[in-house]
C-alpha cells in the first residue's frame, strides 16, 4: 500500500483556533512513522472540529433547555396555564389533595353551586364562604380570608390550610377583586367560575348600592322603571363581572371601558381550571362532576329553586327599548366578556 506523505510544512502552520486544540509539538511524534504521523495529524485536524462541534451543540441544547424550563416557570406564574397544568389539578382533586375554589360573583348561581358541592364533602358555612357561628375553620386563619390572600406565594399556604378542612370553598365579590396575583397554576388548586349574561344579572335584582330592597328581582314595571334607571346608572352596576375580574382597579368606565380592561379579564379567565355558563348551569355542573368524578345529577342540583329560568329575552323583560339600549351600551364590555366566556365554558349552551 502507498503510504501517505507527512506534510511537515503544513504541520508547522497549525495554529490555535476555536476549532483546534493546541498544536501538536514535534516531540509528541517521536517514534512514529510517516504513516502514523499522517494519521495523528489527520485526527487533530478532522476529528477535533467534529468533537468541538458536538460539544458546542450540547451546550446550546443545555442552555435552551434551562431557558425553556425557566420560561415555563414564568408562564405558569404570569400567563396562561398549559393543558397539562389543568389536567394535573383535576387529577390531584380526584386523588384527594386539591382544593376547589369557586369565584362567586353575586347573582351568578354561587349559592346553588355551594349547596350542591356540600353533598360531596365539607365546605364552609353561608354559600361556602365563611366560618359561620360554629363552623369548622383552620386555626389562625383570618375570617376575611377571601380578601386576604393576594400574593402569589401565599396561595400554597392557603390551599394547604383549607384543604385539611374542606374540599370546596368560595370567594364572593361585588367589586374589584385583585385576583391576578394569585397562583392559579398551583397543582393543588382547582379554580372555577360561573359566568352570566350581564343583562340577566341586571334583572336579578339590585344587590349593590342599596337597591336590593327596591328591586327584589322582579322584572321592571311601570312603577319600578325609575328605580331601574337609577340602578342602571349607578356606579356599582357598571360592568359588574368585568369589574371584579379586571386586572386594573377602576378600569370599568361604562360605555368608555377600554379593550385593555376587557383583555385583562379574559387573561384571568384563561387561567381558571373551569368556566361554567349560568345559562345551562345544571348541565355544566353535571359535566363538571364527570370530570372530577363526582356523581352530580339533575336531581341533586336544585338550581331552579333559587334562580328562575325565563323564556322571555332581556329586551322583552325590561319592556323599555330606551332602557334596554342604555344598559346594553353601558355594559357592552361586560357583555363581550360573557360572550367570550361562553366559547370557553365546559358546556356550550344553546342560544336563546
């Protein structure tokens, strides 16, 4: 076989570059024949760059992986949870470690939901929100806990403390709740909210601003039209659910409410494990039960006794086109939020 010539001049020109180890000294080749020297020289010129390339790729992959994991952590803290996060929350409830937290917006069926969930485990008194006179309660926990837990790093202690006593709790709000700082992605926290047509809620009675005694929940009549106008104009009725769920306080400004205010509320709802639609609450709770392994049936859910189902549209119930259009325009961002939530609900209710 023909032996490959060993190029002494080329060997001498090898320099230290990012693709080479330090040049081989002549003394390292003592005792090697020309063929061996050529093979050794080829190894350092060809194999070394390949080795360095592979090493660089491994470093890049490692840095990318660390960045990805950090990104996932940040996303879980501030952005939308992945499907895997929600599946883990559901699984943890099924095995008995997760707590269900319902965000109860007034007149959204929260009392009915609480009454049903009590059939499957312990829950706090009065709409599952408070200690009550003799109710069970975690030691050293404030009774105003729904207004206390706001920080991201407080979520875990809240879940751990209350899960020892209850499987389901509610927080009720009638104004801005500052909910965006909570760790909704916590593996042991199953979050849910019932959304309702803002016009239907408006007609459910004025449970804000002292209007409830004057508006017990009946549809407007000739005698109550003035009170309904006053209620519609009141600050407390302004984009009711949107105001609770907004990221920024006081961003609900009637018909001038911004898109940013609406989008902030959407971002919060995206982080919840479940969204339910009050328009078909019975079916929604049954579907929720199937996912959580709770035997919820139509007979067990006594929703109709507390919230009447109306066959007439809100316009027909209001009976005054001017008032209807005023309310619809003032609450338009709240209405948009509800329409968006319907598409993300556990059950897609049929349109009326």
